[in-house]
C-alpha cells in the first residue's frame, strides 16, 4: 500500500491534497495543499475565489518507525 493511502487512513488527509512527499534529514516530509474553494470576502461579504498569498505551516505529526513525520501545510491567505 502506498504511503499516501496510509496518510489518508491515519490522519484523515485525502491523497489528492498531497502533491509530493520526501524523506530528508531523517524525517518524512509530507506536503499538503487544499484545492481552491469559494469563500466570503471579509471586506465586502461577496463570494470570491481570489487568494492573497500562501505561507507554509510546519506541523509535527507522529513518528513512524522512530522517524519523525512533518506535515508542511500550504495555508492560503484569502482576500
């Protein structure tokens, strides 16, 4: 079973949200991006798809065979 399948089962993260993953510096890094969805603009209360920018959140998850798992979540700044 591929790692993406395990991630979906254990963490509730869907496989299509994971563009890539890597093993580096004795840790597993899983990159997560959510798809664009319409949201309400805080300034005008209109529905928009515009994204102001992105920043990456580092989330220490669990360990797998004594290897730390780091989730790198690309968080959207909505405008």
